[in-house]
């Protein structure tokens, strides 16, 4: 079994064109899934800074925003992110940049929320390149994750 004492160092000088090995894919997948499945719970940590931000308007809806700054010790795709929630308090959108993949704005859409063991999580995740005006480049799906089932303890 392989071991890496400084996993983030494996991404030094990484660009979007750099080929991935099994370690890169495994680390990235674990980091992204852990973050997607623990929002909004991990926002309650004392070392995470949150502040209200400008809402986002899309398809006739207004989504209030929360700007979040993570500490250096927190494993996350981006140390600064803006989360947008619908009128029910469900996460709908996140603006960020994939720091592991080099610079570039991205937008994550979370949808098809379902209840698993009493906890509601989004089961459809789509990440796109974010245009300068904040809209998504619909032809540029960077990541697609569908959660079919979950068991939470």
C-alpha cells in the first residue's frame, strides 16, 4: 500500500494538463466528496470565518450568500468559497477556484436533494467553468457526481 506524508506536495506545479496517477485521483475525489457531503455542518467550526455576501439571482430565484474562508489546515478545493442557499436553506451553488488544478474560477451546482438517515444532502453535483459575469459556461462540465444511495451514521 502506498503512503504519502505530504499529499498536497504531489500537486505542486500541477496544471490542468498534468496527467494524473491513482494518488491524484484518489486524493481529489476524497477531498471533493468529503466537502460536498459535510456542507453546511463543517461551517460551524470555530476556525472557519463566515460573512454574508451579495445574493445570486438565477432563473427567477434569489439565493442568499455566505462567503467562507477556511484555515490552511482544512482540506478543501479552495480556501475561499461563496455558498448560495435557496429559501429552504438548501445549498444550490458554490463559487470557488480549484486550487489543486491551477487558477481558474469554477461554479458548483448542487441539486436533487434527498433525505438519508434524517439528513438532507444534494445527490447531483455539477461543476462548470465560471464566466467573468458569474454565469456558468454550460458547455464546460468539469466534474459530475451523482449520489445514488447513502448510509449515514
